[in-house]
């Protein structure tokens, strides 16, 4: 059994978060992201970045996709549809996984939450909502399971930073939590209420800091946003946009779909080989290609650090020497790290350049500047 509640996206229609007016009221600047008008910043990228590292930031992630998988075969179905083994995760546990195509490339990276014995919530990237849903629906044909796109029903708000727990504890109206959040483990989710309305509280994060993701019905999003902002007044909470989220995730070494991950990227190239569970008893889409692996000499993802202030950016070429004629790699994400104070980047390079400590050269607007291969992540919070 399958169920299709998704509709084909309008090609030129702008979409707005249920929190759009809150962002307008806060003076946000907006950018198009996967067809959504989303806040890119409110004050400055640096101020919002540092707030998350040192106090807390509040993000609107309502553009993300939420897909419900429900039915007696839900666990077995997800084991077939995704690269990981989802049937074994505990109730209220989350797991990072990959949706592969037959060639072993990545359709999307996503997080799966187990809400019940036979009910899972799959959270996909905004830009891949329809591709992910279509692939998941097609793979459900031989299973007793419903696959339902509920993205338009949900709002998603994330509070991230060292003060996130204190802020959520102080938020008026959040009650009936299934966990004492002080003891809630990483990659877990629990149910709760917000002013009597159903609320899901997860602890996964994408910034390198502690934090919580709050899922609730879209019509109650503004109430929760305002309650969180009020509770965060004494804890340094600021609204934060997509620009700071990007530098935060880069410092944390988190891949971004469309940059580090693509339809032609093998998980092993991106350092995600362990996400693909080849020990599963069952077959899964992309298994044969994953066993074969990428072609010999295929590029691999590395971290790069450099001196000075001139940072390499996405699509900047990488060379093995100052006089090399042919590029041996390319930057996928790069920035001057606000936390560390020096340029950092993630990049794909040929395997012979991937050893830690190898020096390469990045073409920064016509000038080749030295950079050193380093391990990921660039930044780890003190726990």
C-alpha cells in the first residue's frame, strides 16, 4: 500500500514560511532558497554566528520536508529504501541516513525519527523535497506502508547554542515533555505540548553546538517563535539566518546537499561510507553500486585550512603545485571562519592529495594561495 499526498511544485511560485511576518517584523533580509523566501540575516552574519557559538540563535527551518512513513512494514521498507538499517533504531531515536539511486549516488541525506513501532518521520532537505518523496513513494510498492508528504503541515524551529537548554526550559507553554531535557541524549526526539498543541522536540543539530529542533503545526509557529524569543531575552538569544547557519555548519564539517553531496557522489567519497550498511540482510536501492564503490582515483572530500584572510569559495580550483597546469580538485564550501579566524574549506581532491598535512594551492581570483589538508570537523564544542 502506498499513499501520495505531495503535489508537483509550481515552477515559479515563491513560497513563504509560516514565520515570514515574524522575520519581516525583525528586519530580516531575504534570499531565495529552493523556491522559499527565507531570512538570510537579521543584523550581521558575524553577529549571528558568534551568538550561536557563545549564547544562542533561533532559526526558522520550516522549508525542510517532513515525510511520514506509517504501516506494519515501515521498518523493513526503510531498510530497503535507505542505505542504513532503520528497523533497529529505538523508539524516540533518530538516525542520519542516505537516500541513494541505483548508481550509488546520493538523492538526499536525511534524518529519520522513530515515533512508534510502525511510524517514522523522515526529514529531507528543502531542495530535495519532491525528489526524495517521489523516490520513497516508488520504493513502497511492495510494502504495507503509507508514505505521506506532510511538509506543508509542519513548521520547524531550531534553537542552537550553549544556552539552548536554558531557553527551552524557560519557554512558557512548553509542557508534558517525555524527557527531562537535561538527560536527553543526542539524536533523540520526544513528544510534548505547546499551549495544548502537539509538539515534537528533537536534539540533533547542524551547527556544531547543542540545540533543539521543534516541530509543530504551522498555524502555531508564530506563538512558539515569540515565546522562545521572550524566554531567550536574558540568555542572549538572537534570530539567525541562513548565512550564519552556513558558516556554522562548515566549521562543524557538516556536508550540504548540492555542495558536498550530489547525485553523482558516492558516500565513500564524502566520508560517509559508514552510513551505508552493507551488512544488512536485505537488499536496498544502490547496494550493488555501493559494493562496487567509486571508480579508482575518484576524488575524496577533505578539509583545508590556510593562513591570512583570503578564503577559497565554492568552485575555486585546487592545484598540487604553483605551476601545475591541470586542477586536481575543487572547493565545495569555503569561508573565512568567524570562530577560528582563518580560511577553511571543504574540497574534493585526488586521493594522492588527501593525506593529512599535504600542501595544495587554491586559485583565489587568479592567485594561487597555499592551503593544508586537515581533518574534519574544523571546530568541536567543549562538552
